[in-house]
C-alpha cells in the first residue's frame, strides 16, 4: 500500500485531487489527510510517514527550493512530488536537484498525476533488491547456471526475507518480489543473451495493475519460471563447449531465420560436412534435429501469446511452410501447434 499525503495551504488543489476517480479504482494507493500549515510538514512526515508526499505550491508565495531540499534530506524514503506554476528550465532544474521525485504544473491533470504516482512503483524497491537481496539473488543465478536443483530452497529464502523486511504488507511485498524477479531475469539474459529467445519475457516482467497474489502462489510461480530457465540452460549448455560453441550459438542467435546446414556452416566459416560430423560427435545429436529442436523451443515461447496465429509463429521461426512447421512441432512435442497454444491458454488462465 502506497500512502499519499498532501500539503496545500489553501486546500483547493487538494480537494481537486481528492475528487479524482483514481482513488476509487486503485486499492494500492491510500490518500491520507491534507495539512495546510507549512510549519506542520516536518511533524506530519515524521509521524505519518507517507510513501508519497504532494507539495502544492501557493501561487502568491511559491515554495522555497531550500525548504524542499531540507525535506528531501531528512525524509529520504518519501517521494516528493511538487505541484507548482513555474515552467522555466532554471527553476525546474533546481527543483529536481533539490530532490523532488517529480514536478507537475497546475492545474493538475488527473492522468499526469496518475502517471507520476505509477512511476513511484518503477523505482520503489530496486535499491533494496540490489543491495539487501544480492547474495541470495547470486545464489539463485549460480544455481540456474549449474543446472538447477536448489531453486525451491533459494526462492523460499528470498521471498521469506522480502515478507519479513517489508512487514508482511501484501501489496508492497508483491511489488518487491516482482522487482526481484525481473532483476534476476535481466541478470540471466545479460550473462547468456541467447536465453531471451527461450524464456517468455512476460513471465518475468512486472505488470502494473496486478491482482494480489498469496505468498504461496508467488513462490509457486517463481519456482515454475526459474526451473524453466534451468531447464533451458541444461538443454543448451552444449553451445558453451569449445568445439561446438560457434555452431550452437549461431543457431540459437539466428533461430528466427531460415536455417540449413549449409547456411549455418557458412555463418561460422566451416565446411558443412565438418559441422555435421563434429556436432554429432560432441553432442550425440544430429545437427538437423538440433536445429528443429531449437526452433520448436522458440515456437513454444511465441505460442504463449494467444493472439499469434500459427502461420505467424511459423514465419517468425523461419518456416515458409506452416504445414511443415506444424508437422515438425507435432513430432517434437506430441501436440499440434494450435492444440499446444490452447493448452497453454487454459493453463495460464487458471493460474
């Protein structure tokens, strides 16, 4: 829950803000009392501790930048949004240098204020994830790249710490777990960029306007997502073998293109016969089967988007003939692509 306080000497802007529809449709923001005496600001912030504080500038008096700096220095955890009249670059620059999270021009536009409040979510908690959770995050990442096996234990520890540190506040805890999940995903992709092709990004990306989940459901979701990451690492760790590294990496990086033994051999500056021979020798898999496997795994990710047509998926992974793609997909998975997509839709609608 994000608590929002307001200082407005005259009370007119505060009243306008209170009457915005935003508050009635968002249960993750709570509008607190308005104060009208500037001398009460420090007492109010110290006692009520709002997450966000709206400072409404009086047109006749303005609000001193030095006072703003004093507030932001004393209350580092509070996001200050100044609502004023000044539009000049010099003044606005000073406002941000004084520590304001945002600066809005009066009269206040409801959509602009809503966007500003939402942006608080984009910054809240990332520092905590990077600093307070880093050891456990590193442990999870290392475990994934070692082939997994300890995901559930590490994930339970991460989420238990979040809930303890954030006082069991369901909304803030879910927000922080989403931030942490996306942060871990970014680390995985940074280390192994090819993984991005084989993990459904939306599984790891924070979506504002979420429905509130139980802690147990969050843990279950994390385990599913990061076990899938471990599975992909195990499956394609062959591309880190020195002998087939260039070959395997070329296929996963160019999975969305039309690939043949000849085109891959040309791309890695090797003879086609050598590519076929060395790949089979090192991995035990025929190279053409490997290419098909990679494309099917990529297609599985694309099929998570229920709006994508089968022929679009086929075209995306480099098949000009959607019937041939469907035949290959069925051979590898036991499902026709349309049936697999329907199964995914039903599976994730239930979660």
